[in-house]
C-alpha cells in the first residue's frame, strides 16, 4: 500500500506583485514487506517576473519530448528520485526583446549534489538547458531547437583510482569548473590537479542532447515532430553517432469530446529510440582516430555511471544491470563496476490518451525493445522485451469530489523477469 500527500502554493508580495514566493512538498509512505517514506519533492522558490530561483528537490524533465505519453527524455526522464538542486531559470517560453513574439526562449542553470555512492562520493552535477522557439503562439508552424548539457564532476573516488585521479580526488577547483561548463577537452595539459584522462577526454562525465522539432497547427488538431540527438564524448560532432537519438511524433485532437457511450481519442504518440551506434566500436584519440564507443551512461572515472541512488537518471530503456535477468548481470560488468549493462537498444513505443464516455479518462503506453548489451559485453541472445501500461481514471461524487484510478503494467520478454502489477487508488484535490 502507498499513501501520497502533496502541497504546492504561490504567494505574491503585498508591496510588489512582480515578486512571488512559492513552495512545494510531496511525501510518499510505502507499507509492505519493506516499509519506507520518500520525499520526491521538497523545495522553495523565489520568483521575479519571468525569473525563478529555487532550491530543493523537484520533479523535472528536460529536452523536447512528450512527457505524458512518451518514454521520457533521453538524459533526464524522471526515472530516478529528483536530486537536491540550486537552480536559476526562466521556466516558461519568454519573448526575446525586439522580435515581436516571433522568437521566444526558456532555459535553466543548475548545481546539484550526488551525495554518497558506491564508487564516488560528494561529487556534483552541473546542468544547463536552453530552448528556442521560432514562431508566434498562433503561428501555424513553430520551429523548436535547443540543448541539454549535464556533467558529473568533482568528488572523491571510493576505489583505487591512481590511474585516473589524483590522490583519489577529482578536479574540483575554479579552473576545473570552467572546463565543466564549457565542455572543452584535450587542452588541460600537465597541470597540477589534472591527469591524462582529464586532458585526453573531458573534465567530468558529460552527456546531453541537441534537440530540434516542429509544431504544426492544423486548426482542430496539432502535430508535433521532434528529435533528440545524443552526445557524450565528441562522436556527434563528427557525425559518427548521428543515427542515435530519440525520434517522436504526436498528434493531438484539440477538440476531443466527452460523450456518453462513446470513445474519444485526445492524443496519439509514436517514438523510436536508437542507441546502437555510439560512434562505432572504436575509441581512438590519436589524429585521424575515430571517437566512438561512447558507452552511454557508463564512465571510467565516475563508476556509478549516470545514476542517482542506484537508479538510471535518463531513459529507462538503458537498463541498470540489477534490473535485468541474472544471466545478464555478470555479462554486463566491465572491470566489475559498470552500472548500465545494456546501452545499445532499439525501442518502438506507442502511447494513446483519451476519454470513454463523459467521466472516464484512459491512458495506454506499449513498448517493444531490442537489446544488444554494450560493445564491451554484447548480449549473445539479443533479447526482446515487451512493456506496457494501461490506466483509467474517473470521478466519484463523495467528499466534494474524489478521483479514482486503476492501472495495470507488465513486462514480458527476454531481458527482465516476467512481471505483472495492478494499482487501485483514490485521490482528493483541495484547491482554493
């Protein structure tokens, strides 16, 4: 059994309405064989006009995608518990001066903390995003573009890191932060506090996406087409890994009706995720060498990989080794530590959302994945996996209005142990 309680509020300052204060918190209590309490959200924010400064944990996704029906953004999908952050951002699209609303932007700049982990402790997250939209709100065509950039850096190695770190401490001074923010690599040289790995690769573990998309207004419906291009160590710059990325198309019915006894479709989505290329099997920093084998979500220095508290931060289709069948857990280990034992995948995904009758809403997601392991440890059997979710929601005329929900989810195939789950819940919203 799981019980959730959440509270969010925004208040304006009496003397100046441009300044606002906001806060939010959510607590989840799970009771069962292993009971616990989790705080997915707890934050406070100060807002001035379009700007916001917040500190704490907050549920977020970054990158062009459909956060309702999709598989989740490649680098930051909401698959893991939110991290504690300090963030300065413009969260909503805001007009660029002198463009008369034709060019708008949004973005954020963040610093965060990973805490204690198995292989590295007290390291940091640097994160920034910037997205632009060309076209007014009522334009028929609106063009989207932008990027997300995440870096794990600093901290102390909890393993014998003499070959990759200095005294088991990763660079964390102001100069190192400059390399982290700019993403420059291969220019450090023989400088105290840095080593050959920092020079030939990058300071920290960099990953992110270059996003592009187009939104088409069809008067009674909307079409959104997007792609997230993946980058890690430079393969995308040389177009070695251009075939990798998250591709999506969604169709939204802007006038879906709720009619008694009738089925009405509000949104349909299709996504294709490919991560098989990674720039090829070879990684060679010598002149003319090929920067490949990006080994997504794994890293030679930050051996816990792209995880927070043991969970993959990015797309859930790059799998944590402990979630797969036992026969794949040992197969995917590289020097005994790699977190992602399956980062070369093809995923086909469909999502549908709509109404049945006047009161019932439904949502369904179905995914089919082809899984190939990693370049270092490929899966010999190349397991296929089917995953799905069906959820229905409705209203109850009690206590001033309740919402009921029922959901079924399943995994079937060669990658995970077969599983099936049911969830039934009741929800109450109190709004002023």
